[in-house]
């Protein structure tokens, strides 16, 4: 393990934000913060959107906002983002702060406190926390952070772009079309549809806005549901088969985990409600050859998208044994039901060790930018 990690560090765990995956991020962040506290570090869990009002340094923020332990359980449904906006605006106005329409996506004090910390553990999911914008901002302000940089984050989060890169590099992925929900000719879309299909926003994760569409009667509702979260919507055929996910940690691939929802598909509720999905690691009845092929896809995609520290690739193997890559996650979930911690545990890496390993990889990256 990196020698630096034998010293107590000042760490910000950054979570929350203003996006549909906010609650998942707060759950991940709480678990990460608790693990790092148990590892002996000074740890501050900060909400990217709500900020750290009044804090000018890490020590100020730590004195005001630190907690001995953090708890957050993911509700069954996505958060009410307007209620979150109103809560921050009301808090700012009560302090005599700026008008509510002047508030940006990065809360007060976040940049300064993160820059003052030894490292920021990026536990954000979706939107600017995962699409490269926050990474670019951190690079400008000299903030050290875990996870991939802005280039890889941007390419991986944009599903059509990532699928195009897969296709160009010989990685099989379902065919796709992209439509703008404001401008699309629905009659034209319907003429091209083949069922069953999948409709999803182009830049969301955690299965937010995703629908499995079995026939024309389900199309309009699914198309509008995806459009709630993003105007660009991707439609692809549904591939039937066994669903797997494979994590990459540094230069090591983790064992595949098989995902078997007890009802429906692996949607937001089935991902984060305990007991809703059977997750098997290592998978049963998976040959060593098929396991190596799954690991190989994850490793290749991690490298070609210029990712670092860790990632997780989601795939389906159909009845013929063909592997289809669905997408890659640059900041995989770290909730109690998340897949990466289970994969790591299968090879003897505990949750606390996993968090420490991710920080070690990030610090190595800053010590040697060529890694």
C-alpha cells in the first residue's frame, strides 16, 4: 500500500449534488466517509450542491461540519430536485446571501475546502460530478481527487460517444439511435422501432430514466420519462441474456458479478433496495474462458477511454455466448448494495481496504502523471 496512507490525512468525501443520482451519491459518500474515519483519517462529508457556508479552510469546515458517523439510506424513488433547490435558496437567503437565481451548481466553500484538503474522494454520481465538468474545474483549482480525469469522464458518461468508441475498437454493443425529445418526429421513430427495446437518457446513470419497452403501447410513456432527465434520448434493442458487471481497480480486473433482479429489470429501485436483486460473485456456471472474455472487455474499455483509479463495465452475454457491452461507469456506486465492493470482497479486499486502495491509486497518479 502507498506509504502516504500510513499518515493521517485530511480528506473531503464529496457527494450529493443536484442530479437524479443525488441520493445514491449521499449513500456512497456516507459509507466511504465512515470507512475512512475507521481507517484513522480526518474526514469531512460534503454535499457539492448545499456547500459549506462560512468555511474558508479545511480546519474551519471540519470543526463546523464533521460528524462522528454518517448514515443515509437510498429511498425507493429519485429525489425531488426542486425541493433541494428551494432548501439551499432558503438557507442562503436566511444568511443574507445571494438571490436564489444566482446560485450555481457548486455550493459555497466547496472549492476552497477541497483544495485545502490532502485529497477529495469523489463520491458523486451522474451529471457534473461524473461527466468531466467537475474534474476540469478541480484541475483548474489544483484540487486532488479520486477517479478519472475530465477527458475519460466525459467520454464514458456520454453513452452514444462511448458506444461509438466501443464499436470502432471492435467491442460489441447494441445498435443505437439518438433522438432529441423536443424535435423528434415520433412517427419516424415508431417506423424504425423494433421490440423489445430500451429507452434511456444519453447521460444519466443508476438506471434513472430507463425503460424496457415491449410494444408500441409502452413507447410514448417511456420516451417522455427519459426526456424528463435529458433531451437527448438513446434507443437500442433489448439484448436478452445473463447480465454481468466487471470492475477495474488500478490495473487489475475484479471478478465478474452476475445481476439477477427478482422482478423486472435492474432499475433504480432494484439497484438500491436491499434484497431486490440477487448478485452472485463469482457467478455460477460461468466458464473460465467466458470470465476471461468479460474481464478483457472491461480492461480494454477502461484503457481506451483513458480512465484511472477504478471503473465498472456492464455487459450482457446472450444465449450464443456473444458479449454486448452496455456502458461503463467511471464512479461506480459504493453503497451497501453496490457491485464494486462485492467484487473486491470476493478477492479478499474489504470495504475499508477498497476505499484506501482508491486513494492510493489517486495519489500515485498525482505523484506520477504518466501512470
